[in-house]
């Protein structure tokens, strides 16, 4: 799904409706300080808070944060436990603030391997923030772009096998209805921190025409000013969606 972004009167160009972020560099931030890796993740929570505030100030409608990939389940158990308890802590300690800010939280991914306590915290924050209309916050947890696509393909194959869908009639929206992001437009801007130039199995379908901004900053050091820099960078781009000129 592609959308044209709204023009804000007080900005120098279109504001991206949907910004996705690969929050990278927590481990290196901790290693630079001779700290355990989970301290990097803990420090990364402040950057999450700043990014939400900056997104609201800029007029972004949807913010999608890659918090934990399916591949991250292969990290040492101690780090997985630390990340799950951080997610619980975040969901509980930020809940009132998120409600007050009008942030609607959705936690998206394959949550089946998640422990019951973390699942409870996730459902509680989703429930409490439901209907928030300032910003939609997608937290991608236990998420894999390939697994999401495979799941969608499997669902379409089932419809074909049942005879309710002709393969020749399959359109992009048929597949999109089976994606975790089915109710949101594609990201206009992807930010990746820590200077890495990779997509890392993130939103492989949805990022087809997304502008990419790579920040050299490690995630725990990422501030509202860095978010603003990414928006300004986006505003200088000409988006053509495969055409010769912008639509
Ligand atoms: C990547 O850094 C980051 C993660 C795997 C986790 C992101 C989690 C947070 C920012 C914590 C809090 C967020 C919420 C929403 C509770 P890395 O560990 O791969 O860093 P490295 O590449 O330097 O090793």
C-alpha cells in the first residue's frame, strides 16, 4: 500500500506519515562502557521515549519500532530474559504516559514463544492505550519479514485450495490482508541506527518504496535531534515510486 504524505504548513516538506526504525547498536554501546549487553538495551529505552515524543512533535502518524526479531530468540538466555523483562517494565512503567500522550500501542509479531507474564503486560498496555489518536506505535516483537510473508502465502494458498480465490486474480491487497501491518500504510521512511546498511529481515514487503536514512549514532545515544535530522533528510528526497517524476 503506498500513500502520499500530508504537507504540514510549518515544515519544509512533506512529513512522513509512517516512520519505521531498526534500533541497532545497544550491544556496542554497552561494550564501549565495559557493561553487560542488557545495560545497552536498558539505556535504549530512553531513546524509545525521545523518539515517540519527537514523532508526535513532527506530526508523524505511525511509528514502528523493531524491538526483537525472531532470530533474537537465538541470543543467550540471559539476554532474552533481560529483553522480555524490559518489555514488561516498559509496558507497565510507560503505560500512563502513553495514554496521556494519546499513543495507541500494538505489539506485532509471532508472540507464541513469549512467556505468560510478558504477554500479560503486552495485552494490558494494548488494552489501556486502545483508541489513542495522536500516534500509533507498532512494537515489532518476535518479528521476521520472511516468516510474515510465508504465513501470508500459506493463507492465500489455502484460499486457492478451497476454490474461493483464482490465482490469476491475486492482487497486492490480498497478500497485505495477512500481514501484521494490515491496517497501516507502508512506511515512508526507515531509520536504521549504528551505521549498518542492512534491512535484517524487517518488513520486506512493506519497505518496497520506503526512503532509508542510516544514522551513525548507536541507539541509546539517539535523540529527538537525530530523529529531526532523519525527517529533514526525508524531506529533501524526491519519491518517484518507479516513475520518472514524483506522482
Ligand atoms: C539491537 O541492538 C537492539 C535490540 C535487539 C533490542 C532493542 C530493544 C530496545 C531498544 C530496548 C527497549 C525497547 C522497548 C520497546 C522495551 P544489538 O543488541 O543488536 O546491538 P549490537 O548490534 O551493537 O550488538
